[in-house]
C-alpha cells in the first residue's frame, strides 16, 4: 500500500471516529428537582395554643370596651387633650381588633365568642377597679365637664392596667410569635399612655 493511500485511510478513520463521538455525546442531565419537605410542620402563622386563643378573644372584648369609652370621651370630654387622647386610643385599637380577629379565623377558632360564654368579669384584666364595662359606661354617661374628664382618665388608666396584665399573661403562657409580639406592643403602648393619663389627671 502506498504512503499516499495509507494517509487517506488514516484521515478517514479519524473523521469517522470524530463523527461517532459527536453522535454519542450524552445530553445535558436535567436539573435535579428541588427536594420538598415531607409532612411540613404547621406554619408559624397558625401554630398557637390555648393561651393565644384566650388572649386574642379576651383582648378583642377588652379593646372594644376601650373604644366604647373613648368614643364617648370624643363626644363629651371638655379638655382638648383628653379628647385627642380618646381619638388616638380608638384609632390604635381598632386595627388591633381586626388583626386578632384574622388570627382567630386562621387558627380555626371562634373570633366572636358569645359574651355569656366568656369569663369577662372575674377574668384578670377585664374589670376596672371592681367595676364592669357597663357600670363604668353608666357612670361616665352621667358626668359632664371636668368631672367627666377626670373620671374618664381614672377609668381608662384602670382599663389599660388590665390590658397590661392580660398581655403579661400571654407573654408567660403563649406560643404564637405574632400574638407574643402584639402582647409586648400592648404593654409598651399602654404603659406609656398610663403615664400620660396620670399626668393629665393631675393637671385637671
């Protein structure tokens, strides 16, 4: 065989090998699918215990009482600073009621339990120096002027003290992170308002 023919055969073999190699190159492997968790635990948003449920249900009732008192003060208070305070209380606690109602719904709990089935009186934080919401409202309805302002502040201070007690119980016994965070916010906000109302009361 001539050197020229040998060269042709060699080059042809190399070309065939290259073509075969190109045809047999494996396709890129598909991306590995993400591993999904099996039996994912209950999300933090809905994980809760009985203390969280009681806190939300009772604090909704408590906030509703504060708003009822505040709305009356917006109407009847004589001192502008008392009227402004009442407006702020109502504006702050309304959205918190909505937040807690949404929690209870997402937890599968009753956001509006029957008042007759709730231990409102006798529950720590729900009375105001031994007076019920109805008794306080009846007392305030019969007052006017500075006398109303002073009694409103006295009653609202007691009401805030009750909210702080309820929030402290939640911090000690609750589980849900959102409920615990709101409990701490209530303590901070309402203790600051207690100081403000005490100063207002002293200046009347």
